[in-house]
């Protein structure tokens, strides 16, 4: 696997690992839930919301990689770039750049 040094280099690879609309949909749902729980954490300071944010974000994403894309999540190799890319793709989906339905 190529060693990515910047997010700009990594993001095209990230998108290539998310070719199916269903995978993008699962990521969108999981990232949406993770954002919700992060907001809840900052409103309540309940640490369980951090756990819920991680479980929902990674749970939906990993299910889609194992059962839809049939590939290994990029999080395992590039955790920071992958997390940043999840949020970039989330906003791009909101703006209509990627189709999920």
C-alpha cells in the first residue's frame, strides 16, 4: 500500500475505497450520528456520548466495508486521514457531490 503523507494525496484513495452508493449511505448515516453525539457531549459533558459517537461512526462504516465493499477500512492504516475524509465526504454528500440513493 502506498504511504500517504497528506490528506490531499489520501482523499482520492479514500474515495476509491467507497465506490458503492450503499457504502457512502452507511458512512453518511454513521457520520451523522457521530456528529449528533459529539454535539450532545458538548451540551451535556456526558462521556457516554463520546462512546456513542465512536460506535455509531465506525460501526456503520465498518459494516459497509465488510458486507458491501468487501475491503479493509482505511481507518486501520490511516486513522487520522480516514476520520477527516469521513467528514469531508459527509459534507460533499450534503452538497450533492456524491449520490447515496
